[in-house]
């Protein structure tokens, strides 16, 4: 037998348990990783809450400005003086 062909089974025996250990580790930690993802998806961080609150405030402000423009236009058309 060639020396290289003798090393192949030995190398396989040394490397294979590492793969098995890694696979066992992945399987054992999967429920924890999945659980943390679910918690992350189901909760809102403070930065997300701030961003959503800011977006809601900007939309409300835009809606109020639009209503004010409509009201000013309606008053101009009816001959009332502008409130600006």
C-alpha cells in the first residue's frame, strides 16, 4: 500500500468527529436560535418604536397641513379673508 492511501483513512477518522460535533452543536442550539428569532420578530425595540412614532407624527402633520390648505382654499372661494 502506498503511504498516502494509509493516511486517508486516518485523516478521515480525525476529521469526521469534528463534523459530527459541529452538527450536534447546531442541532442542540437550533431551538434557542429559533426562539430568539421569534422573540425578536414579536417585540418592538425602542428604536423601532421611535421610528414608527416619528412616521405617525409626520403623517398626521401632513394630513393637518392638507386640511388647512383645503380650508383656506374653501374660505378664499367663499370670499372670507384668509386666516394666514
